[in-house]
């Protein structure tokens, strides 16, 4: 009896489940595994929660394209049917749009860069001022404790 790794099983089952939904016989012939075995793998995968099933990148893109023109009600129905959360679908959409943005759009303008550098310099100056004030306060506290210890020593004797 042949043993197959979990990754192989997951890839084969992913082709049997939506959005691909390939036929059991076609996948069985292609990968060389008995149709009964594939059916058992599919049932095992469907018995797991939807969060346990992995969506491939092309499948996620196809899902985003399919649901892009849908209204909220039909999108929710589609998500329930395919075992996907709306928030997950929104993340996939954001990921797709981020991947397709032009690198020029992501660069900051020189004015923005100068303003950010100015703000950083200002914050660093403020931090240095506060560090010095804290160090001075700590020194005064230590000094006052020493003076108090010296004068209280004389009273105890």
C-alpha cells in the first residue's frame, strides 16, 4: 500500500474542492491514485473546519475576481458556500491590490522625506532634553537622600 505525504494530499484535495472543483475521475487518472482514495481524502478535508484548508494563490486571486462585482449579500453567500470569511476575502483583495501597485506610487516624495527628516530631528532633540532632565532629577534625588542620611545620623546618636 502506497503512502502519500500530507502536502501531496492537500494539493490533490485542493484541486477537488472549489474553486477548481475538478472531477474525481480526472484527478485520479492524472495523479495515479484510486478514485476511492481521493474521495476519502476529500471527505476528510471537508470534515475539517474551513480554516484548516489552504487556498492557493491563484485560487485566492480567482476568488477576488469572482466576488469583485458582487454586492454584499451575494458576496456573503459565496463566502459561506466556499468556507471563506469576508474578512479573509478582504485581506486577499488588499494583498492583490498591493501586489499590483506601481513601485513609483510607493515611493515618498522629496517634500515628504524632508518633512519626515525634520520631524525625526525634532523628536530626537526633545528626547535628548527629556533624558537630561531625567538624569538631573535622579541626581538630585540621590543627593537629597545622602544629605538626609547625613543629618539624620547625627540626631540618632
